[in-house]
């Protein structure tokens, strides 16, 4: 089977595990905030990975991945950063199985020396991290922000604060941890990450990512158990 090159080229990140011999592979589409955790979690199950190799992992905002899958992009599993985009895929594609894999929270982070007094967050019009941040800030009476700067993914917003491009950020706890930022507070919202099985060949990975060893990896990266 030939995979559309446009899908791979449009992903924020594409990585491969293993070196399959039959010319086929498993496509795993994951929210950008989960990339490092997913890769490490899969390494805790080398036998499972070898049984389905190669595994091609594509990362981007959940909204971008969901739209690509809706348009026919190859995906055997989809790990979404929120239920709404998982629901959107399920409405248009057959889903063999679904489980809420992990959870996340939105935290406030500050830069020590920032170039400008802006507030970084993922684009709330379609990126789950930004939408959750806006929801929580509205509930707290802190929306709209005085000088918001939006980013295409949650990790990008976190790194904008870590690099001193913005003084403040409202990002996933996991992205703050990955960027070396210490939260100054947490917002009252919790994100749920559904994992969708879209093709039977992805079931070994679907099961492996739910194992205790894999979930322990997610917890070390700042995620919570559902």
C-alpha cells in the first residue's frame, strides 16, 4: 500500500520505530503534547512494537490530525488531546475501540526575563490546549487576556515562555514540564485524552499503551490517569 506523501509532509513531527520487512506499517497519530510520552511508552514494549513494525508516529495539534483523518489520511490509531476532536473522527470514520487514556491540566507559567508582556497559549479556535485555557480563564473572570499570542500547538506556546518571547503562558502541565517551566498556578479544568483504534492492525499498540508500564511513563511526563 502506498501512503499519501502529503500526510507525512504536513505533520509537525514524524518518527518511526522498527524496520518492518513486509512494506506495511502501523500509523499512529498523536496529539503534539503526547509525543515524547508515547515514544517512551512504546519503548517499554519492544516485543509488541517489533510485532507490528514499522510504526510511523505523526504528531500535530489534535484538530489538524482529526481533519486529516476525516479527509482520508491513513491512521490506525488516534490519540486526541480532547474528546471533541475524537468525537469528530468517530462521526465520520469507523472506530473499533475507544478508551480515555490519560488526562492533563492547564497551568500558568511565567518567564524570568521576557521580551514582551504577552500571554502565550495555543490557538483557542481549534487547538484543545488553547480552548481549555480560554474556558478556564473565562470561568475565573480573567478572559479576555490583555495581550494574547496564539500558537499552533501547546508545546509551541510553552516554549515561547521558556525562551522569553512572552512573559506569561497558559499551557498543559505536561508541556510546561517538557519546557522546564515551573507552574505558578493551576486552572480549574481537566482535559481527557481519548485513544481511538481505527484499524485492527493497531490493536497491539492500543493495548500496550493502556498497560501499567506505559501509563507510568505518561505519569512521569506529567499526565494523570483517567
